[in-house]
């Protein structure tokens, strides 16, 4: 069969410059939405023989790995964790490697805390789960890659986690669209692609490299051969050239990789007719400037961007959504706004309100010659602060152009609720067609995104540099700029003041204010108020800042508020005070605190660093330094806030519970020392020691069995 003539004599996919590698793709499928992706992945995993790598930003064991029907017919469980366990039982030579980003505390409420246990228990090491904590503060492991036997690979915007599954219908009230807790969530759109050939092998290399960078042990699986492409997945394109672009964070021992950013600019520079973009975020002003420049120089060029109306969390809304105004500024300045559309999709059913569809995809199509699918957003952090992986397909033949056109028509059509051929028939005047469709009363449409209000803009200006940095948040470099002679003197003064306060509470007239009975009486004055627990918690936070003895606060709170409420208030107060002082210590830094606090600080830090939760738990049970000082030094160490808080809970919960149960006796002895009050106090002390020793034994025993 005669091949079509080449359409291009040059390629923008330049290895080592614009992309990491240029490679051939035997087959490619563009999977529209999670139902398609999950069905294809499930079918492909059933064909795995030797080794699977799953790399993600979030991976949840209770993800329903099901197709559009919501049901499975292969005899294996629908949820990801149980499915993988059953799969390795059926395939005795198969090993599954799962790498999940060791998420920031900010996302704790959205994450599965015990994923490792849920995935690996009972698998005899054949499902290996690693958390990637290798990236600097402010950076995230954002690649979403699955590789099967190094022969088939998936990449795109979809994580294997909850609240992602949806069909391309995006029905406003789909009863199958519920999360692991049975709660419904809004329509959700994303795109993943599946490839084989050289591209799959290249993505396998990236997965292996990410695994090793995270400190996980790489196995040497034997090379595999054969076909892993499921018969149930239609092939969209064949024999096409692809380029792989990455973002990797700059560290002290390796330079950063910014292929994602360079590929954006190179592909935009080739546009002549239409750039179609789907993206979760639009805050990267350098990309906006590149688009506006090209539109100004090519009067025929139009740009259509599909983005979410809003974001799921308050933090993302404030930090990212508000950045759209600055993103559009270059287009306004270039005078090309009439050729730009930034729209969000909606879906409506009869007798129901329209539901905005959450756009999470990262897709870019330039004319008919370039298609890009990956994990990189149009925000600053995807260009330099996070790890990313995109695959770009470049047309060199007419059949490739037909493939790229078909993807664009299908994606736009599914947002409008029409067939791809109708989009194709109106593509000569696409923006006007979409405008008219949006005003027609159709159940599915693309509509303009409203500009954020002034209050959101002011919050964005404050939060965006933290939430959307171009480079990792190098707090040490920032601190070096700030730590001049004046600030050193100021901090030295603060540290000396804190040390002086710690001594003053013990050896001066201030000691009278640390009497448990006195503090309990103060708190008791407000016990009838609904705000009494909040006031007690505030006392812990303030007390931590002035190095007030924490044991006094615990006992006094328990005595004043009773066992139950006293325990809850003291526990919350301890954790809030711990977190605040930890973050102050992190900002001040390791070396400066050592130089200011001397050898004792070094001793405390050495007991904490490198031993994680267990060391913190032990140090909390038998304090070797004031509560506030330990919090400060832990923050200045390399310990994570999560480990420190968990260790604090394990170490202090037994003591707080004991004091809460017997707080009244402690306060009674403090107010009126006598034999009748001394005996309960002695029992309290004995109980405290017994509980602490028992907990210490359990923690130490568990630590020994984990090695």
C-alpha cells in the first residue's frame, strides 16, 4: 500500500532540547474520561505477566476501577486495592509497584492515610507501596503513569483515586457517580492516553527513574515481549511519532528539567488556525504571553480554552482560580480578545439545575498537526516546581492529521452534547458556533467563566506565590536573604526572651501563676460558656508561645472542664500549639537555632531527627526539654510535620488521658494540700508512670519489629 506523502519536513520534537525523547508509537488510544480509562486499564492489567508500575499524585485503594456501566464481569473485585490483590493471586509471577506522592498536610483531609497497609497487607511483598517524599518543600510528584511489562503505558491527567470516575455523558445526576463514602460528586472530565511501541518503553524508563528517585528499590525484571493491548480498546491512531516532555525539579545534585515549558512555547509558535486547550488551571502568564504574541502575529489564529468554573477546595479556588485575570491580561494588551474563548462546560437534565463539569484534563491541540496529552497544567508549578510528564503526537501524514482532528471534534462534541461530525461541519466558524450553541438552551454547552471579584483578587495576590510557584519554595534561600545582622539580633533577643520566660515560670514570682489550682480556677470561670473549650485551646497556643508549662495547662483544663471535654480541649490545644511552633522552627532553620540555643538544642534534635514517629513518641513520654523548645527544634529539623504530630499524639495521649481522668484530684491537692488529697495525687502519678512505661514499651517493640 502506497504511503501518504510527508506533510512536514521538520519537527518541533527535538530530543534533548524541546523534548526528552522522540519515539515511535505503534498504536495510540485517547481515552475520554475516567470510565473509558478505568475500563481500558482494568483490561490491560488482566494481560500483565511480570511487572506493573503505578505512579501518581494520589492513589486510593477504594477507587472503583470500572467502566461506563459501573459493573465488572471478570470475576475480580471492583475496587483497585482488592482487584490488585486478586490479580497477583491469579498471576504468581506478577509484581505491582505503586508510587504515591507523600502529600502535603494541606491535602490530608482528601487523602487515604493507610494506603500502604490497604494495598500491601497479605501480598508477601508482591505489591510494593512507596511514598515519594524526595521533592523539595512546595513541590509535588504530579506524574500519572501506569506501565505494564514495559510494553504498554498510560499517561495523562487521571490519578487512580476517588471522585474521578465519570462517563463522557457527564449527566448532572448520575447515580453511579458517588465516592467511597457513598457521597455524590459533580460531573468530572479528564483525558488519558494509552500507547505501545517505543513510547511505552520510554514511559517505563520515566516510571523506573521516579521510583528510584523516591528511594525505592528497583527490581530487575526480565524483558517481556508480546501484546498487552486489550481487544476491547479501539485504536485511534497508528504509526505516529511522539515526543515525551518532562518537568523535573532542580535539586542540589541535579539540574532542573523544563521540557514541558519549552514544548508549550514551541508548539504555540507553529499555530496558524486554531489552538484547542483543556486544562485545570490557567495561571502561567508566560504561556499566556506566548499565545497572545502568536495571535497578534497570525490574524487567522483563534484560541479555545476549556477550564473549570471553580475548584473543589477553597485553597485551590483562592490560589488558582483568581489567577485567571492576570492570565487574560496579555490577550487584552494584544487586542485579540475577540479571538479568545475561556469557557467552562455545563450539563443539565430536565427539571434540574445545570451542573458545572469539573475539567481536570491537560490537553492541547494545535491545528491538525499536534496533539498533547499529559499531567502538566497551565500553571507555574507545572513548568518548574512539580514533576510532570506529557506525551505529544506530531502528524507527518494525512492519516495522522485525521486522527488529531477526530480527537478535537470528539472532545468538543462531548462538551456540547452533539456528534463529532457536527463540530467538524462548523469548525470554519467554531467560536461563533459555540457562542450560538451556548445561547440555544441546549442541555450541554460551553459558557464564559465569570471574572472573580475584588476580594478574591486580593487573596490571590497573597496566596498564589505560595500555591503556584515557578520553582520549589526554597525557604533556606529566602531565609538567607532575610537573616542579616539586624534580624539575627532580633531573633537572638526573642530566643533569649523565651529562655528567660522558661526560667521565670520556675524561679521568679511568676511561679505563682503556674499553680494548677490557680489556672483551673481561671478556666472554671468560663465553663458555662459554649466558648470555654475554645478559650482553653487558645490558652495552649498562647502558653506555647510564652513557654508556659504545658503539664500545668493540661491538668488545669481537665480539672476545670471535666474528663471528656477537658481531654478533647487539652488534646486539641497541644496539637495546635505543636503545629504553630513547629512551623516557626521550620522558618527559622536548623543551623540558626543551634547557634542560638547551643548544645542542648543539638542534643534534642539528634534524638528526633532520623528516627521519626517513634523518637517523637518517646521524647513526648519522658520530656528532656520544655514542650515549646521541642516543638521549635523539631520544626528546624528534617522531620515532617505529619510524623511529628503522629509522634506527639502517641506520646502525649496516654498522659493527657490520665490527667483528664484524675484532673479534679490534681486541682484539689493544688488548692488544699493534705493527706486526703495527697493519696489520689500519688495514685495519679503512679498511673501516669505506668501508662507512659507501657506505651513506651509498645512503641519500642513495634519499632523493633518494623526493622
